[in-house]
C-alpha cells in the first residue's frame, strides 16, 4: 500500500539542524555532524552518483526506508534559503544541476513558480498547503510511497494534518544545543507505535508508525 | 570506578514530563505514559516492595543501570511540588513513608532544611548548588555510583557542570506535545558517545557516555 514516510537525522537533543542556518551552513552550525553516518553508507554515495561508501546495518536500513519512494514533499527552506517572492535571476536551490531525488519533488511555498527541471528531477511549487502537496505527491507516486523530506516545520505540518504514516528517526549522539526542533507542539492524540529499534555505528535507528 | 549516572524516560518528542504538573499529576498531563514500560518490570515492582512484574530485556537493563547506585541527587520538584521557604507543617514529598531509594538522597533547594528520614531513605537538603550536591553524593556513595534522579533542569545542570558520565534514555513512543524537556540549551562542546541501543517492548533504550 502506498504510504507517506519520513526518515530524518536528529541530534540527541532533538534538533534536525543547528542554529544560524545560512547559505554556507545549510544545516546550521554543527548540523553536518548529523549526517556523517549517512555519508558513510554506500546507498548515499550511489544516490549522489559516486563510488564507495560502506555496507552494513545502516546502509541496509536507509536503502529499505527509501525503497519505492516515488515522490518527495519538502519545505521551501529545504529547497533553498531564499524567502519571499521568487525574483529574477531565479535561484535553483541547494541541490545543484543533478539533484539526487530523480522523482517529482513538491516544494511548499507561499509564492507560485513554474516547475523547474534539473537533471532527472522536476521541482513542482505548491502554494496551497501540505494537504495539496501530499495529494499531488500521492498522485505522482502511483503505487510507490511519498517521502517527506523535511524540514521540521513540514514534518510537523504533515503529522498535524494526520498524513504521516511512518517515520524513521536516525538519532545521532551529539548535542546541537539550539536550532530547528524535529518535534515541537505535536498533538498528543497521535498514536505512536514503535515498530523497530536498531543500533547503527554512531546512530540509533528508531522506527515509528503513526495513526490518528 | 565510581560514576555519575542517569536513566530517564522521555517521550518521542523529548519531554520527561507533560504540561501542567500538579500534586495530582506529578508527571504532568499524559506523563504517566512514559513509565508504563517500567511499571511492568519485575525490578520496579521489587523496588516498591511488591510482587509481580515481568522479566525480559528492559527488566535486565534497568536492573543493570541501577546497580551500585549508592546515592541519589534530585531537584526539589522531584522531591515535591512545594516552592519557596519550607513552612510548617513540613511536607514530606511525593514519596510516602517508604521511599524506594534506600540510599542517601540529596535534594537541590534554595532553602535550608534539616535532613529528613523516611523508612530506609534519608533526604539531605543542599542549598549550595549542583557541584556541592554531587560532591556530597559521591562521598556518600563510596565506591558505588551516584544516580541523578531528575528532573530536566537538574540533569541539564549536571551536564553543564561537566559532571554526568553516563545517561540511559528510555525513549517511549508517545507525543506529549509540551512540558519539561529533557535537553534544552545543552552545550554542543560535550562529547557524546553512543555505547548501546536496545529495543524493549514499547521503549527504546539508548545508552550514551559523556565526556567534557
């Protein structure tokens, strides 16, 4: 069955990005430490068209968690740090000429913009909210899954709208102290079930399934 | 070697107590859900002088994590909800006539008070801060360990003072939405090492060792 899924790296103190995000520090100060375990996996290197990386339990898990993700939803901040109306010259985001998604990506924004194709990825800009973005992504994903890319606000909105089915939290042993919280003001009515817990190398993989 | 340790139950969104703590809801609204897994263990039932409870991985782990804890440090809020100067009649805390600690307990407070013995537990009231409380607890613990009981502020103060060696986070699949955060404003300079991750029944046990 087609599901709405998320997998996200988070610090031991609950932040998915550090303080003072900027073009230079897209993940905020200290935020890169959250992804070191992922960079080491063979899956991540393949996604970015490179050789190398290691197999092992974390590689298996990210591969499994990403399988059949046929569409992505992300917040505008995850597309790029530009705010307000889109202005010429249009900035094409963090992801370079060959974004690693290779599936339709739906970007939440308050400002309309024509779709943008870079390499094998097309970004669609959705001005009318998370329900609409997830509905469009479901349509695009067909029998595959929809992956919520982030950031924190987008994940929280998806849960508040009762739309997220599964989340894998990759909890990394580091304190960021401040920044963007993964969970803030979550509704306590959501039923959270722990389905699996796996020890990786320098990361804990916590699998939760949500119902509403 | 004698260590300063902590083990604490926390929600998936990082709260160790829910909102609106009161005498009736010592753990705040929804907070009792954090301890359901622990109540089921044989170790917890033994601690409270009762029969029953279940063995298994979580029972083994809490038993191991609590072994040789020969002194406890806690914040005043964990002793009882009374604030300000101690007034007659002196309230003797949450823990009843037979507190389950049975080792010296050092309670952080801004207001001096004579030691209080209830059953096999003596509470000492420490007006001069976390360093002093931990030093006194170390002295009392001899070759055993010091256990930081909580709450959040006390755990955070212990880490900020560079005094906490190990923490076991028992992460429970529930959202509390609001309340007392386990980690808030932690120094990013602390080195956190993940030493073990274990899947319990309705709980994930995350073992971290800290260095400064």
